[in-house]
C-alpha cells in the first residue's frame, strides 16, 4: 500500500461509489464526505480536505452537496465523486498495479461491517462475531484501545478512534442472534462495561440480558444512592424486574423509593408491600407513599405508629407533621432524624431532612433561619433537582416574595 500515493488510494476508494446518482440531494452516504474519506484511509480530516482540493483542481474529483443518510443534521455537506478524467486515471493505475503483480482490491480500503452482507458476518470466526455482536449492544463509545489485541478489519473507526457502527447495522446483526447468542453477547458487553468504567445502568442492563441476575442485583444495590439521587424512568422498570422473586430488603426499598419519587405510586406500593411485614423501614416508606397519595391523616397515623427513633421513621413522621399543618412538631422529629442519620453512619437523606426543616421554619415565619438552612442544603446536596428547587425558593426569600402564610413553599418538599 505504501507504493500507492494517497491520491491513488482516494481514486480507488471513490470508484466503489460510481454507481451512486450524482444528482442526489438527500440521503447520501457518509463514506463519501471529507470525514468519511478520512476515516476510511486513516488520515486526518484536514489532510483529506487538502488532498481532495488538489484533486479537484486537477479535474480528478468533483463535489456535490447533499444531506447525509442517518445524520440528525438537515444541513447539506460536500460529497465527492470521480470525474471522467479521474476514472480514466484510476483505470490506468489499476492496470499499472496489476502489471506489478498487485491486486487493486488489496490496496483500496476493504468493505467494513456497515457494508458487508449478513453472510459475511456469519462467516467470521466465533470470537470475532461475538466481539462485534457485543459492541452492537453497547450504548456508549467503544474505543479501539479497549478491544482485544489483533486486527479487526471489518470494524470502522472514526477520527477519534471509536468504533463507528450504524444503527441499521446494529439492528441487522442483532436480528441474526438467537436467545443463547444474545445472552453471550450481553455477558461480553457487561464485562467490557466493567473493565472500562461504563455507566452503572448499562452494566446492569447487560448483566440482566446475560441472565446474571445475582450480579445485577448486587450492582444495583451498590449504586442505590446514585440512583435515588437522580431517579429516571428506566430505573423503575429495571428495578421491578430485579425484584421479581427476590426478598432483598435493601433492593426492594430502593426500587420502591425510586418509583415513589417518580410518582409511580402503584409500583412503589406494590414493591414496598413485599418488604418484611412489620419492619419499620417498610411501614415508614408506606407512610410516605400514602402521603404522596394525598391521604394526610392516614399517612400521619401510619408514621406515628411506626416511629421508633431511627432515621426513616423520623423523616416520615416529620414530613407527615409538616403536611398536617404541625410544623413545630415536624421540626422536632426532623432534628431527631438528622441526629439518627449521623449515628447510623449514612447521611444520604440529610439534605432532604434539612430541606423539610427549612419548609417547617418558613411555615412558622422564620424566613432568615430557613434561608440559612437552604444555603446549607445547596452546599451538601448532589441532587440536581433539589438544588434547582432550593435556589428558586432562596431567590424568592431574598427578593421578599415569600408571604407570611407561606403559600406555594411546597416547591421545596421532596
């Protein structure tokens, strides 16, 4: 390949796209853009642009503009084709190479997985098929350096060295796999995620897809504080599946609390009901769920009945007292909650307890004290949504927009 100039290699490469309609204005392949050519020939985009400009001046290539297939952008980009003169010179180059005993197809970039048939993929050895299949399952970027050592001729890479597989190619390859193969690919993807520090949610998803439920549950429990600080919809479905046939109390409580924070109260109640009957954590959680359902008196009764001085029951009771219009009593139990959190060695809900205390203070007209508490919350919380709420209320206090009856201050409530 070193005996062929870059100019020659570009001509050989572009000749594969001679079949395309040069008048196309929409849906052109990425491969014939400057970036696509740079990736295929393993050169920088700047160098690709320089060579193409020179070839255009020589009359060897021409460009049109079109939107790119699969691109989210609707802007048109330059796409390149060989001119008549370029095709003539390309044929001369191929004849010269053959005369020297060289195969032009060995010199121009070969087809990658995005342009191979399913039969080509299935003809690969098992290890290579499994590697490509597992990559098709991974949501994040997969760099060349994270792959097993060796050549991977079918894998295309972008200029940053990350694997570049089209969504349509991923779907086509995944459709070829049976259940056992998919489980194997998920298992490999899970191991890759572990080795490369991938997102916890994706690691759990692959472990579940591989049938490695025990590992998935352990990982979910290990990441429970991260999940509860920033709950998202997908967590409920995953957590619900993980709780199936499992009596792990921490997992059940975590899953139920996530569902409650996302207002999926039916799921939250169902999962919390699977916890050990009569346990304080279960009853305190159910009191909070009942409060979210708007049943204040019933929730307060449940919270009073289960209170035993630990942090879950103290937070639940403080929250219910506040909702019942008894903020002074709410502050008493929230203070007990903060003390219990420190004694228990887990301050995960400390920001919530403080935010609730600030709301109690505002209900009592202690706005300066409430602002000081909220300022403390803003420093310690890692919950983005709470930060936004606290900042909004502090701004209202600073501007004097909080009325003495504290109407609308429930924005702080978690």
